[in-house]
């Protein structure tokens, strides 16, 4: 016989699933599909019929054959499908004893004649008992046995099949319920993870923005110092002829900057920007050449020479000779200081 491991494993899994479902139903931990009320009533009547049939059959066997050994012997013969041997009834055996006694005492004696008459009557009673047992076995015991061994077995088999199908159905319902719950939970988890991803990405870009602002401040300060030193050194080494060189050539060598009028150096005012140190109290706006500007982003001043900015505010800006093209002088009321050009939108 071929041994199918897959089928065995599948059957074992189905059996385990049914057993678990049945146990959970008994403990009240799982939902049970109720059958039709009329069908449940039929099943209850079938159980009742089976129980009483077994009791009546056993007691009738006791009535027909009081001897337990004889009943076991007849049961074994039936199971082996062999004919039960004929057995003398108690009445027939008593009649045989009386007849033999009458022959010994003499059939012509009064006692012998009486024994013969009584024995004949007992023989008839024994024969009647034999007929009663045969008739009861055929017309009563056999139908009861046929019901228990035939109809009831079919009912039990179909009942087991129905019970297994119901358990499978309830197990599928339970798995479907768990799957829906797991799907809803997974959807919530996915949505939460998506929100966390967006929040993490937002934090990442905010950090990148802050890092670039810090880098811009560092590069702006160092570039101003370098440019200021270069400007002073060039001013000292530049000859008068070079100072009167073509403005177009000078413009070609300088980086592109916003169009801010450059105020010439005023006599008597120290060139603090060229020296690399800005004193807001010493810087005065030119008579002409100032412009209005709108602040694009918040800016925090790095030192006392810079002016802190707030987004969307309006300030006045202008340039001084020798300033870093990336910086301007900004004024807000009585406050003034250097401001980065990249944070401004120059207006007309």
C-alpha cells in the first residue's frame, strides 16, 4: 500500500483544526453555527430512540435467555456468522426427566402414569417456549438489531460528516474574522508608518535647511573678511594709473551683485567696512541710492555687526564701498547692521 505523507499531513491538520474549533466552542471561546431547529429535534429523537432500543434489546435477550453464558455464546455465533446450535428448553428438559423417572417407577403405577402426564405437559410448554423464543427473535429482536447496526450507523456516519462540515465552516469563519482584523490592523499600521515617514522626511529637510543656513553664515563671514583684506591690500598697491582704469574692465573682474548704488568714500568718515569691522553707529546712509527690500526668511544675527531679520518684514538697504557683494547694510528704525543678500527680495 502506498504511503502518502502529504495526505497524512493534510488529514492531521484538518483533524487538529476541527478539534481546536470544537474545544473552543465547548469553552465558549468560539462562535458556533446553529443548525435548523427541526433538524436538531430530529437528532434528539434519534438519540432517544437509539438509547431506548439498546435497553429494550438487552432486557428482551435476558428474558428470552436468562443464562448469561448462553447469551455470550449466541452473540459469538452471530458475530462469526455461524448457525446457533439448537438448545433444549428448561421445560423440555424437565419433561425428559419426568418421562425417564416414570419408566423407572413403572408406567403402569399411579405415580408413573402421573409423571408421564405431567412430563407431556412440560414438553408442550417447552415446545411453546421454543416457538416463542424463535418468533420473538425473528419479529422483535432482529428489527431492533437491524436498526442499531444499520439505520443508526448510517445516521451516526452522516451526523459525523455534518458535524465535521460545520466545524470546518466555523473554523473558516474564525479565520476570516481574524484575517479581517489583521487587515484592518495592518492598514492602520501602514497609515501610521506613512505618517511617520513623512514626519521623518520633514525633520530631515528641516535639519538640512538649518545646516545650510549655518554653512551660509560661516562662508559669508569668512568671505567678507577675505574680500575686505584683499580690497585693502589692492588699494595700497594700486597705482594712480590703475585707479583711473576703465570702469568696464573693473566691472568685468568683479562678481555679479545686485544693483545697489555704491556710495563714494566720504572725507572725514573712516572706511570701517574696508577695515573689516562695522560699527553701526559710524555708518550713515547715503543721501541717495537706498532701496527697500522684503525679508524672505528669518535670520539670526551672528554678532553685533549683523542685523537680525524676520520673514516678510520690510527694511531699507544700501551698499558701501568695498563691501562683500553678498552683504548689504540694512536698517530697521534705529537698528542697522549687515544683512545677507540671499535673504532679501530687492524692491524698486
